[in-house]
């Protein structure tokens, strides 16, 4: 048993003070990172640019002549990414990066219907910010592009349709919690990025997610049941698409470093207010995760780096190639095996809660899949059979949710007031996947 008093167990205070001089040269320091690393302005700029180039170079994914699409929102990190790319293309002191750069701005105003408090970057702001980057081609679109299959590349405004914007507004109004709205917005935004990149013939997509963003996403994704997709959602490379990669070149850069870089280069991003910044920390899982990480970071400066580094090393167990893809996020759907998993346990709990103590019988759990199909949906028109045909001839069935969506995306749809308010192209894809899965179940016993 330890005989030391509590006073003896306190951590000793460090006598090492922050140096007033740069750690690389003798100049006066202008930046202090992680409460201990001091840099002058010139050394910080060299250090930060090297970090960006090293992130792209060490993976050996980028090839000379690649055509890339950069997602731009007007935020500090997205503006920093554009400037770093421009600097890499013209830096004569080092090996130049030879890319063909296209910029895509997505107007997300439709995600915030009838809310005048939300201030978002618009196309005029984007043109003012990017007017000095004349070598980059700028395209713009809105969230309505998610609802169409063909996008016209002959004009700068790829897609703008008031009717589609109204439909998007109705879709977001259909969800009750900010957690589901923000998660759905991320999925729609990524879907548009991939759709436009495929149309342009790009090989890579750049997004401006920093280590702070990814640390928050690590906690939020685990809380939302997306742990199996963590390596794709926060890692450097998202290879959900076989012929197109989504990359995060700023994954090792902190928000503080981004701020100093923009300040030293006189870059003025816009200030946007969105789901993640509006309301208190209890308004959504994403906001609560951000408050948790920020509070820890203020006391322990290595929190963001530790959380992000740990999360990037996590990956799901190797699954069979035959696993189907989620219709919403295009992630792999966990195979439902006989052994009990967290997903299975959640579904069993839902089954018991819906049946109630009078109707519950352990024998009804066999077979589980048929009984789970009888769980009541949140659509008012669905009864215990969980089947309905809407005006467009789309067959709603709870099996669509179980077989064609991952667990995290199931939670999004379960938060909706009515399944009929979801996009028809998405519902038709659900139905096609359900029919394919049903056919696979019928013939798999005959396959060798």
C-alpha cells in the first residue's frame, strides 16, 4: 500500500519557459505552437508549407498532371488550402507540383430553410476572395445538384433550380434533430463533390479538413455508430469510389496554424454560421463533440493531435468483397453474421421495445430478420406489415433500411418525420438494392 501523502503525488511544475526566440533561428518568435514551439514568421511559413507538401508527398498518391477538384466553402481552412496549392504550383525553389485545379463552391443555403440568422458565404463573396487566383477555374452549384443525374459543365453555374432548392428545404425540414441534419448535409455535400468530379474527369478531390475538424469527427462518428467507417471519414484518403480519391491535405495542420498562415499572407476568409456553430453545445452530437475537444485542448495542447492520430489508426476488420454499399454514404455495410454484434444488439433492443412485455416471446426472435421487418416505421402510413406504395410507385419496406443502409445512415432516416419526403432518386436506389438483395438471398443456396 502506498504510504505517500496526496501532496507528494502532485505533478511537479515545469521550470522550462517558452522561449522568446525562434527554435530554428535567433530571430524573435512570432508564433507559439502547442504552448512550447516558438517560430519566427519566416520559419513558420517554411515549416507550414513543408508540412503541406510532405502530407501529399509521403503517400505517393499524387501524380504529375492529375486533375483535381477542390471543395471551397469560403472558410479559413479552404482559403488556406487554395493558397497553398497556388504556392506549390509556382514555387521555383522546390520541385513544382503539376496539377490542373478546378474549384467547386456549393451554396448550402437550402439546408437552412426560413432561418435568417444563418449567414453563409455566397457566390459574390467567393468571387471576391478568389479573384487573385486566375489560373484556377471556379464552378458553383447548390444542394439541388444532389437531386439530378446530369450536370452541365458548359457554364460556371453547374446547376441552379429553384424547384430543386425548395425540395431540398423540405427534405431538411423533415428531420427533427440537428445531429441528423448535419450528418445528412455532409453526405449530400460529398455526393455532389464526387458527382461533379466524375463529370469533369478528375482523379482526386481535395477537402480542407484540418486536424481539429478530424478530431471532432472522430468522436462524433463513434457516437453516431460510424466506427466501422472511421478510417475513410477521417483518414488522409477516402477511397470509397474505385476510380476517384477524396484527400485531406490539411489533416496534419491545426486551426491555429491555419489562422497564422492566413494572417501572415493577408488572406481574408468569410465568417459562416452553420449547424455546427449555431446553438449551445447540447444541440447536436457534433457540437457536443466539438465542445469536448476544445475544452480538453485548452488544458492539454496535444489533445487534437492525439485524438486524430489514434482515430486514423483505427480501421474495421477486413470484410468480404461481396459486402454491399450503403446507398447514402457509399460505405461498406457490415455483414450480419450469426454472432451477436453491437448492431444486432441494438436491433434486438428495438424489437423488444416495439413488441412490449405482453407480446414479447423469445421464440419470436427466430428468424430475426423476418421479425425485424415487422418493426413499425416512423412513417404514419405504415402498419405492422411495413409496406406501402407511394404516388411514384416506390415500395417502402423496413428491409430497405436494414439491407441497403449502414447503421449510421439508418439513424438519419429514422429521425425523419416521413420517409415519403426523402428524394425519389434515393428511394428508388433503395428499392433496387432491396430487390437485388432479395434475389441474392433466393439464389445463394444454388451457387457453388
